[in-house]
C-alpha cells in the first residue's frame, strides 16, 4: 500500500514539473521588437511559450540571430517576420535572482519563402529551456 502511494505521489510530482503546449489560437500575442514587425516578402515565425508551473513567474526572452524579439510569459506568443533562409532562434532567462537560469538555448532553423513556421519554447524537467518546431498552429 505504501509503495503504491509513493509511486503515485512521485508520478504526480513529475507531471507537475513539465510544461504543456499551447495552441497558437489560445496564446496571448505580445508585440515583437520593431526589427521584427511585418515586412513585405518576409516570413512569419510564431514562437509560443508553453504553460506550466516550472519558472511560471519568470519571463523568457526570445532572440533571432542574437537580437531580442520579445519577452514571453507562460501561454504567450510572438510573431516575428524574418527573411527566408537560415536563422538562429534563441530563448532563455535574462532576469536575475530566481529568474536567472542557464545560458540561452539556441537552435538553427531554415525559413522557406512563403512557408510560415511555428516554434515552441518549453522547459524540461531539469528546468532547461529549449526550442523545437511544432505543427501546432
């Protein structure tokens, strides 16, 4: 009986430490920095931050090619317009105190002409920020 209870508590605890994807239609949109506002011929890249308890009180700063795009709280998204080609998308905690974390994570993505991309920022169970493509739109 005690063993089953312990397993249930551990499973519940681990589930509470993961973040959950958010649909783009449900995410609250924040403005991108002026460098990433709409431009004719540029491709929209939507970056959505998961919801969840892990670092929920801390904003995550998003970057494209090393330039700040926006700060995202849980359940928020930003749409950045970029030139087609290779881009480096980064995300991480830039704050201080409890909102200071590991150096930002960066990944390279190929943005094709007239093909919008959607990316997901999540935090794993070790509190590491990561960015991956998603088919969720």
